[in-house]
C-alpha cells in the first residue's frame, strides 16, 4: 500500500514533465545545478544526506549536503544531472527499477555572493527500503540515512554562526547526530517539510 505521506508529497511537487511556472524558470545568467532528495521508508521516512570532503577552494567543504552538482554539457537535462551526480557520489542508482521519481521542487539561488552564481533544482525520489548508499567519490566524506522526524523535531532546530567577511553571521540550521545542516541544504529541507 502506498505511503500516504509520499502521496501527499507527490501532489505538492511539480511533475517532472510539467513546464516551469512563470517566474520559476531558471535564470540564464547562472550555472544550472541539481540535487537529489532521496527518500526511503523503513521504520521511519529517511533521507539520504552526505558530508562533503574537506577541500581547499570548495565553498561547501565539510558541509552536510544533498547529493548533486552542476549540469554537465553531456547531461540531457537537470533530471539527468541529479541522477548522474547521485550515482557518482553515493552509488545510489536513481535510474534503476523500483525507484519512483516523485517530482521537482522550486529552484533555489544562493543568498550570498560568497557562493558561485548557481540556480539549483531539487528532484525528489523514493527508493526501495533496502537501498544502500556508500562513499563513491573523493568529494564525499560520509553518507547518512537520517529520519526526517529527527531532523524536523523541534529540538533539532537552531542557529549556527558562520564567519563571513570577518564577522560571525547567524543562520538557521538543523542539528542531528552531531551534524549541522544549514545553508542551501537547510533551505531545501525546510521547504520539503512544508510540502507535506
């Protein structure tokens, strides 16, 4: 029997074959990228998160993130980008039988000029409950299956201070299992929570 939460989520997402609504199309003056919101149902509804490896010059070095990246010229579209990047980073094949693409979320643009000029589209997938993920790229340090109920629990919400331009700025975040989820990933997951 289909999970009622995912049926509700699917209804709130933009279908993959639907054209972007006016005002939500991707700006052409930015690099286009895609991330995958990968969900599996076990005892809880879980999401796949990665911790990016420490790397000099990487603005997301060491951060918690969703698998994904910039569109490659060989990618047919951003859905293909999301599927390719997820496989390259976590060995999760979103093109395999049993995976259900649920839809896409609205594009996001970074707020800060410290990040590359990107426009990012999150794609949401449901994978079989026995799906395993592993570190498959030097860009990834760890992979995590995290219950959304713990991520969105009131005690997990907080703020984190990040140094920017010589001052410490406060940003909203989720704290779970000693990990801090903030920035673009926080914005996507916060938007996702409001889709249910």
